[in-house]
C-alpha cells in the first residue's frame, strides 16, 4: 500500500468512479477526509458508505466557464484530480493542472462539445488523432515536464497498451522455447525483448495487425425495454465515440485504403479514419475461444499503440501494424444500438447501466496480435461477473477492468509526480500489470491458429463477389464485413 497525504478530487461519480473509489482505498493509504467527489447529479445516497467515513460529496458541474475557479476550491499543488466525467475539454484541464501543479488522470481525451463541428466538418477534424495533434502542439510550447498527467488510462485505452507489450514478449519467449525460431533470429528476438524495444520486436516477430478485441457476455434477467438504452458502462461516452468516424492505426503492410478512408496531413500520419460511424463498421475478430463480429469504435489505443510500434527510417515509417478496436458489447447494448440506429442516432432518454441485475457472463478484453508464426495470439483478461463481485460488490466486470487501471496508474503517478503528460504506452507495463493482475479474472496469453479468412464461405458462392485478398490474410479488407461478402 502506498501513502498519499495530499488531496484527491474525483470529477464524475458514475459507473467507473463508483468502482474506482473502493479499489483506491484498498491500494492507497489516504485519509477519507482528503477525498472529494464531485458530480452534478445527486450521488449522496450512493456515496453514503464513504461520506460516513469522511469522504466529501460536492454537487457541482465543471463547465467551460467555471472550470478554474471550481477546481481550485478542491485541489492545488501536489494533489490528484481523477477525471471520470465526460466531455471536459482535455487540453484545457491539462493546462490548468500543469499551471497549478496538480496530478491528473483521465480515461479518454474529450471536448466540451464533441458535436459542435456539425455534420459538414471534414472527418479528419472529428478524430482523436486531431485531438492528439492539438495536445502535442500545446505540450511543445511548455518548458520542463511539469506535474504528471496520465491520459487515456482505463481498460481500453489503458490496460490494452500493457497487454500488447506483454503479448509481444510472450510470443517471442514461446517461439524461442518451442524452437520455432533458431539461431540469429532467436537471439535477436531475445535481445529486443530484453531491451523492451517493442516496435522492433513487433517487426521482427512479423506482427501485421493488432485488435483490441472485446466481447462482453454479461446478461440480465431484466432485459432492455423499448425506448431504453442499456449498457455496462457510460452510455453517453459510448454514443459519443461510436457515432463518429471509425479510426484505425494503419499498417505499412496494407495494400489498399478502404472505401471512405481519409488520411491526415501532418503529424506521424499513423492513422486513417473513415467517413462512417464506428458502430456501423464491423470486422471479424477473435476472443478465446470463438470468432466475433466487433465494431471499429474509435479509441485512443489505435493512435498510441500504432504510433509507439512504428519503426522509422528518417521520416519514413518502414514498419507499423494496423491497430484498432473490435468491440462486441453486451447483448442489451447491441439491441440498444439497433434501436438507436432506427431513431437516427438520437439517444434514448431512458438509460441504464447494469450492475446487480446482471445474472451471468464476463468481460473478455484483450489484444489479438496477428501475422506472426502462430498466426494469432490473444492476451488479456476474462473477468466473470462472479469474480468481479468478489472483488467489489455491486459493480460489473467492465467497470472493474477500468477502475483498477485508474488506480494502478494513480499509484505510479504518486511515485513519479513530475513526469509531464504520459500516454499508457509510456508507463512501465510490468508495474501496471502487477497491480492489475488480481483484478483480471482468468489471465490468458496463448497462441491461436486464426486468420480472418477462416470459415469465410459465403451462402451465395459464385453469385456474389467478396473483395478478399486470399494471398495475404492480414489485409484490412479480409476483416471488414461488407455487403458483398454474404
Ligand atoms: N478507457 C476506458 O476503458 C473507459 C471505459 C469506460 C469508460 N470510460 C470513460 O470514463 C468516463 C466515465 O465513464 P462512466 O462509465 O463512469 O460514465 P457515467 O456516465 O456512468 O458517469 C459519468 C459521471 O460523470 C458525471 N459528470 C459528467 N460530466 C460532468 C461534469 N462536467 N462535472 C461533474 N460531473 C460530471 C455524470 O453525472 C456521471 O455521473 C467516460 O468519459 C467514459 O468514456 C473509459
């Protein structure tokens, strides 16, 4: 347990924060009276067991107008701000925290009004890539690192970056142990692994594509009602990221841009985006032990992982894997999305995040690393609702994976308080995984002989024309579900 004598402010007390607070007290010795929770909704009843111990609840809303004055009432130099709200402008709050020496963590990079640019704005301006470039421009003007701020450190983005690193090391070790690689190649893999040189290691292993593949199998005996959106985490957050452009880290092995693709003009140009919603862009993926259809919902990991795994030769990217999310949410959310499509993407007013009404299932979340000698390798967490409830009662497996990640990164920040802005890939994966492991349920890291071309027979063979590359299974077009593939 580490000790923290300063103050902690939670902004937002929704699904993730509710799960984070008890875990924080398990791992960090901080007086309850030093912790303040802020939410514009009345969370007093939910917080009773904590406020009775000294935690303070403040009912207020952080807005563009009041941000500085409101935050200054609760945190100052050396304190920690945990941002688990939605739609607080990341650049503005990061600048404020830097100016005031406040440690800061969030789980996604957001804007005051993500819908402000309207439908006519160019797709590239709607991307997370765009937000990251603005962030880089802001940081470039700073002198010195400043107080540590970790951005996008939930489950995905967040833990997934550490899963990928662990997976690359495991693939290398397994290839060597099974003598599938020998001689100079085995030595090189061992050396790159020892140096934690992950971009060169990924290249040496032959990795072409990485999915953050997730299947949420949590089910309930209280099904979604007509006109109700049901999910296992933020409904507003899901709608925001799901109804905008699908974004992908774009691999150097890809031969052809997909339809509706747009490229960026500046920065590392490691991503593309589609003029098509993430929730309507479906790909084949795999979780232990079956194929899933997942959605390319845009996420920070598609930017940071593909950026950090790029190998550069001067200004030319000579190696980079394709990287994106392949999300198959819980059945209630799939039904909710389908209803929302019919409503032309207007969000239902009735919303429910499932907790105690969950009757079974798990959140299976990991990295599917593809293109190497095993074809595929899956590394990650299979956390059942029963295991999750034993860790923290009344929470679900999805928020648990996010919450432990927030706590693990907060601990790292307390021990490293002057590191400036960091993305998950810039934190030590072994430190985070060591803290997170007891919360991962069944930890899986194993090979699977899977490619997206397997079992891809179509019902109308000879009458339709699926656009597949049968010579190279790792082309994006082989993953993408299209109308002409049956
Ligand atoms: N990286 C990940 O793995 C991951 C996973 C889940 C959620 N998230 C993100 O974490 C955040 C929280 O998710 P959640 O599931 O707890 O959402 P939630 O909707 O359940 O809770 C958010 C809470 O914040 C409050 N809030 C929103 N804006 C506020 C503001 N300006 N001031 C004060 N309170 C405010 C809301 O009233 C709500 O109670 C979201 O941004 C979501 O996108 C990230």
